[in-house]
C-alpha cells in the first residue's frame, strides 16, 4: 500500500493507494497544534504503508517532522516530489519548474486529465491560488492571493472599528451580502475570491476561444463555489488524485 499525503499550510490530508485505486481521504489540522495530534491520526491508518509520497507546501521544518515520524513508525523513507517541466501532457509555465508549488502542479495534472480542455484550477485554502491551462495542455500561469481567512485576519489586525464591530455578533448574511460587520467581512472576502476566479476564467476563454472548465479544491471551496457565476466542479482530493496519476504513469 502507498500512502498519498497532501501537506498544506494548515491541513494534512491523506489517502491510501492500493492497486491503482485511491481510498477515502482524511484530514487533520497540523498548523498551530502539537505534532503529536496529527501524528496520532496518521499512526491510526492501519497497516503500515510500503511507500509514502508527500506533496508538501508546509515548509522544510514540517517535512522534517513528517520524515522522522515515517521512519520511526513505519520504517519508510517518504518521498517529496517537486513540479517538473512537463507531465502527462501538461507543460509547466515556470522558468524554474520546481519553484511552482507541488500542490498547484498536481491539481492541474488531475484537472487536465479529467478535462483535456481549457481549464481553471483553483485551491481555496490558507492562500487562494489559481492556475490556467489552455486547450493544448500549456500552463498559462496563475495568481496567488490571501485566502478568505487571511483576508479577514488582515482586516481585523489593521483596523480598529471594523475589528471591534465584528466581535459583537456572529456573521449575519442575507442573500450574498452581510447585514452586520462580521457578515460583511466574511462575505467580502468570499465574493472577492469568487469574482477573481470568474474574471480569470473569462481571460482564459478570451485567449483559448472556448469555454473553460473550473475545478475548485480546498477547505473553503464550497463557500467560494456558491458565489461564482459559472459552473464549478469541486474536487476535495484533487492534489491526491494528481499524485496517484503521476505514480501510475511514473511521472514523479
């Protein structure tokens, strides 16, 4: 059995890969908690994996802790792949391919495998990332902005009146707009991200000359998708699917 791991900035997600099939994914918070908490969750996965493949954007320190855990618990040396120049018909736009976040690369690979058409691949996590792929499988670049939570935290940290008012009541929403300060801050962040995704999809369509499919993953995906003006395909385990595809085609 191979254990596929998606180590994001806040959450750790994993799934078992057996005979080419991905099992149900599980996630726990790893940021801001004691390592023993996420390590206990991983230790309870059942039979020890023979291989551990990690898509890591959580940093070198986290990678070190995960490596030590895998060695001690399963006697396995985890692998930490990086983005390549090309894979499975997809071409990386970055001059230094490995500088592209591995989560973004794997998400695009999974989306391209499903669509084989112009697409937007977005991840709504701690950061909100968007990557665009044209009809030939060429990555056209993307953008990165703070995620909804970071937007709210930044606004609270840099204001006094907004922060104080937002603390008075839980968010109240009517339709798509907030009707108190907490609700206005929450919906403002979500609407900004939804509008960014809609706008970038329009830009891709203008150059591709065809409708773009939109793939959205990450913890805040349901809230962002609900505010977008176009159909959205939500795929919670998009990065893990990309990992599985790369392993199947030996593209890592």
